[in-house]
């Protein structure tokens, strides 16, 4: 498999998860393992350009694939990828544990939808959990990374109007749609 542009090869147990291959075999520690059940998204990487929770994929399944981790986003270790820079600028991180997965999911989201609405950001990142930030600044960071002014898209940081006309109060990336 190719990881962050470099060919890699190793003899591994058939049951070794991609997350553990990246962390333990290759030493790429940005791919965090938070739950081992696909619930949190901290292990999100890109496999052939698609957002994948690496705790759900065996390393052998990624044979012949191109895998990109947070470490591979910027070729220059002294500069940040635009998405990572937007997370820093908009304070879209707190403890940092979920940040690599959030950034990788955002890269995938913006590749599919370069100018998402606030609702589309919330829906697009629904599978990634953050236990610290309350999500508001993560959404702002994604909007900023897309080249949009977060204040104009989010209405200046106020609560979003739900489809029913009430103020959306659901935590996290909920869209308030009741789905």
C-alpha cells in the first residue's frame, strides 16, 4: 500500500486493523483509536480519497490502496494544510484527540462539496465525535476552510433556525431534522 505518498510493505497478521498498522507498524500516531467500534471517527483516514474509519478496515484490505493520514496532508512539516490551518484559526480543537479524524473527514467532505452550507457540514461530519468543543468552532473551521466567511454562513454565530421555525438546540452535528 502507499501511505502518504510512500510505498510501504510489511508482513502483518490478517486480523490487524489499518489503524494499528498505521500507528504501530508505521509510527503514524495522528490516527487515533478512540473506540474500536466506528462510533467516534478519531481514526478517520483517506483510502483512495474516501473517508474511512481505519478501525473498521483490515490492513490487508488496503493492499494496493493509497492511504493518507493527517501526517501526509502537508508535504512541509513547517506549514499546515489549509483545513488544519482553519481548525487552528477558528479554534476548532480543544484537547486535540479527535482533530486528526475531523480534519481528514473535512478534507473528504470538501472534496465532494467545496462550498457546503452549515447544515451540510453538520451532516457531513456526523460520524465524528468531539467530547470537548461543542462543535460550533469545528463547523466554523470547515466553513472557513471552504473559503466562506463563517459569520455570514452561520448568521454571525447564533443558533441556526430549525426547519420547524424553532431554534435548533440539539447538541453536536444534529441537523434538527428529527431524522
